[in-house]
């Protein structure tokens, strides 16, 4: 008899989590796990997964990872939650691989329905629009197939609208994005799921901002922030504050620099140096922007750029070196890459400052001629994509401890 109340507690915890009562939901799920552990490992695994999901949303990543592991030990697939956690850590490749493995392991439509929205989010973060669209199409087919009294279930309708809106936003189809995200917002409101409502409002705010409607954007972002703060969803609240200009941000920063520029100028003369520098600037700007980078500024004979994800920055760095290598004559360029926190100095959205920026600049200064040098922590989740050297420790000016770096092979 004691196992039955435990199973009911887990269902109650799921409802409470959906309703936004995260603290009480975690307590219910933990109590259920204590009641069930000696009777039903599979249901206990489901309870642990609920606890892990709550901890992930609240930003307690170490505790969440451990709880996902315990759920996995009892036979409960830790996806899509663990994949979304890896995504939040910036480990896009690891997240994509994890959700792909789980999808390959099942053909059950309703099980896949739990995984596919996460695959859309992760694929868009990786710039893989084809995979995101395929997942959306499968969600739409499942939603259409599973009806209640010939009507689409509200939660299914909300999930479909959300992924459709996110894909449209990624593709800059702003009218479609706004329409679908409004539909997602209203559908999640009808379900009574405040966290999902806040996510829809955050993305709707982005759509409005890109349409030039800053007043509408602020309304949605403020509402999202208030909900995230009330729920204790720390990382989501941080993202909302960032979009409202109230918080620093996290990016991958790239610095490039011509090695021996003074000597080159002296040997070439002003006119030849000017032409060489103009060609260098053209090649670098093209490679950086083609990879999705934002050129922040030119620093004399180098560039400072920011990227959403480490892999894009590394692809840009490789493209830069290869483009220069194909020239009849080009200067040697060193490149440094680092992922870290930063802020917009004095509210200037076009510039970045902070420790992450300084670290990237120092890594670049430590690179050799023709080298792409990357802080080892930047490579979390992107290893295997590039050929790398063995790590080495370097002392960086302004930083007390040595930093582990690796070189990316581009030849």
C-alpha cells in the first residue's frame, strides 16, 4: 500500500511543477522517492527526474546533474532535461548528441513528443535549422494525431506554437514569430503553466524588439522577469535581465592581431602597408561575420569580435587563417578565443567589457604567429570538431593563476 501514495505524490509533483510551485513540487517528489525506493525503481526514477528538472530550472546545476544520474541508474532516461542543462552550460554539441541518442532509442510518438521541443531549442542554438524544422514537423504530426473530443490538447497546441515561433524568430520571419509566440503565450495561460508562459513572453519580447516595438518588448520582458523571479528560475531571470539591459552577458570573444606589424610597415612603406592592411581587414571582416560573429571594433591592425557560441568563433578563426594562407602575400596573424562573462559598458549595446573580454585579449597576446589559441574551458562541448594540440599552461598579464590553453590546427 505504501507504494501507491508515493506514485500519486509524483503525479502531484508534476502538476505542482507545471503550476509553478517548484519548492513544494520538489518536496512532494522527494517524499515520493523515499516511499517508493524499496518497491518500484522505475517510478522512483521518474520522481528523481522531476526533482532534477526543478533543480535545473532553479539553476542548481551540480545538484541537478547528480539527480539526473540517480534517475538514470534506476532506468529513467535523463533526457531532455540533462541535454537542456548542457545547453545552458554552453555545451551545444553535447546537448545535441544527448537528445539525438534518446530520439534514436524510441519510436513511441508521445515519448518523442517530450524530447522534440528540446531538440528544436538545441538545434537552433547550433544553427541547425534543418533539424529544428524536422522536429517541428514531427511535433505537428503528433499533435494532429492525438486529439481529445476531436480537439487538440491545449498543452500540445502550446508546445507546437512555441517551437514554430522560435524557428520563425531564428529565421527573422518576425510577423510569424510574433503571431505564434502570442498563441503559445495564450495557450500556456489556459493550461496554467506560468514558467512556460514566461518563456513564451520572453521570446515574444525579442520578436517585438526586432520589429522595432520597444514598448511591447519591454512589457513582455518585464512580465517574463517577474514570473521567473517569483518561481526562482535563476538562469531564465538572468536572461530576462540581460535583455532588459540590467545584467552582464556571456559570449565567446575573439581577438586577432598582426604579428610584427611595425616591422612590416617599415619594410613595405606606407602605401604598400595600407593596401595590405585593407585586404587583411576585408578578409577578416568577411570571415567573422560569415560565421555569425559581431565585429565590436577594430583594434589598430586587429579585430575584436563576439559570438553567441564557441564553435562559431573557432570556425571563424580557422576561416581567417585559411583565407590569409591563400593570399599571395599576407601578414602573420595570431588569434585568441575565450568564453566568459561581460557587460555593456555605460549601457553601450555595441560594446563589451569585463573579465571575459580581458581574458580573451590576453589569450590572443599569448598566441604565436599564425596560431589560434583558445582557453581550454572554452572548448567544453565542442571538442572533436577541431584538431587540437595538447594543453599548455600560460601566465597571462593581470591574472594571478596560469591558464590552460590549446591551439587549434587549421592547416
